[in-house]
């Protein structure tokens, strides 16, 4: 029996479809009924009788912060994919990020140990990797520096990784994947899916930085292959291509038949933007859309390498341009 946490998110739902389609026995954790409609929307992107795939999954209502519900969810489980996480770059969400990402992961690790789980796959992020000088490629060996001005999401995902590594010291077999920005179809209200919605509405500006991209199916395939392999207690960066934001946003616009952004957002404009966003948050209580850390990342140039994974598993990632155009076409059908 395979257990998947975060099953209603982008990675979790695409992972579920892949596992269930391959006739694996799968149990999925969900928190609310309305989230299941989100999963069905993702499954629908694959076409065919997707409800048949949905119905073979054993759905269990549970929360990674609720010990009694996890006790039920872990019964007869042998492998665990831990995809659940809270994603936010808002400083005032730090405590919630800590609770979900660190405490929640600690709970999953503890249950894996106490239930003699054969292997755990944890979905982390490239946000937990360190920085290099002179735009050298960032790899699994690039050391995290806690003294850097790290954003709150990165700090808590790094803390979650420490819980996984702690588990390996206590006898748990685990692998960690560190994907870049994950692109996939089916969820359009938030996450990267919302970028297609914004592009369709029209984007005026692009930024000067770079973005590390990978398709959700490549992430899912990597996770499954690593779990089926003899590889344990290692991490793998998952980035197919490093693009400029200009190319990324222009390709997004192309994929949804919208006008591409033509103006470069200056550092001054971005600096003004995050300050106004902060003020709007304070006055209205609305969630932050642009933070100081996010602004910095939009202007920074970074280069990530997945050579370790590609060489170890003899795997080639799908072309990002092709992925974006396919997702854009799906968005136009589902919108």
C-alpha cells in the first residue's frame, strides 16, 4: 500500500493519477471534500475515463498535523510520498509555515519509523539549496547558508529536510527531490496554474531574472523511479531548463493566445511595488502578492543543474517550451 500526502495539490494529484493508472494500491490523504473536485479537474486533463482512475484510490480524510487521523492513514502502508506543504513567501505566515512544513513533516517521519515504512520520498524545493558565486551551477552539493537573507518558505522547507535526514539517522530509508518551479495542468486558481490565467488576462511587464523550470510529469516520474530504485538517503535537484523571465512570460502568453509583455520592470518599480503591496495588506488584510524576497528573486540570475539525476537514472526531461504550450492549450479548453 502506497500513501500519498498532499494528494490534492499539483504534484500529489498528478502522482496519484500515475500510480493508480499503473495499478498500484494507493491511499490518499485529503483535508476537505471540495479539494477532491480539484483532483478530478487534474485527472480530467488526461482524458478518457478519468473517474475510473479516481475511484480506485482509497481516500482518507486526515491532516499531517492530526496524530489520530494519521494513525488510521498509516495502517498497512509500506511506501510514502510526502507531497504536502504550505507555500507562501509572506513573512507573517512564518508560524503557519513552520507548523505545516516542519512539524507536519516530523509527524510523517515519525509515523514512517514507527510503522517500519520501507521508503519515504519527500518533495522539497530548490529553495533549500545554497547560492554560488559568479552564477556557477547550483547542485545538490551547494551548501545552505543559514546566515543568508533567506525567505520564510525556504527556511521552513530546509527545516523539513532536516526532519527527513533525522529520520534516516533513525533507520528510515528516504530520498528527497528538490524541484524548481513545477508546471502542470488542472489547477488554475493558485500555484503555477494561476500564471496561465494571469497571462490570459494580459501581462505588461517582465523582470530581469531567471527561473528554473520543470514539468510536473517529469517530477512524478523521477519520484516513482527513485522509489523503485535501490537509492536511499540522497537528494536530487529536478530542473529541466533555466529560462529568463522574459522568455518564460512571453511563452506563457503565446500558449494562451494573449499579448506578450514588452516592458522590463525596473528595480525601482519592483521596489515600489512590494512596498505598496505591503501597505495594501496592512490596510485591507489581503494576502501579499509581492514581497521583498520575491522581488529579489525576480531580478536574480541563478543556474541549477540536474546532472546528478539525469546521469544516475539515465533520464531526459521534456522540453519546457513544449510543456508550456500543452498546458496553455489545456487551460483554454478548461477555462
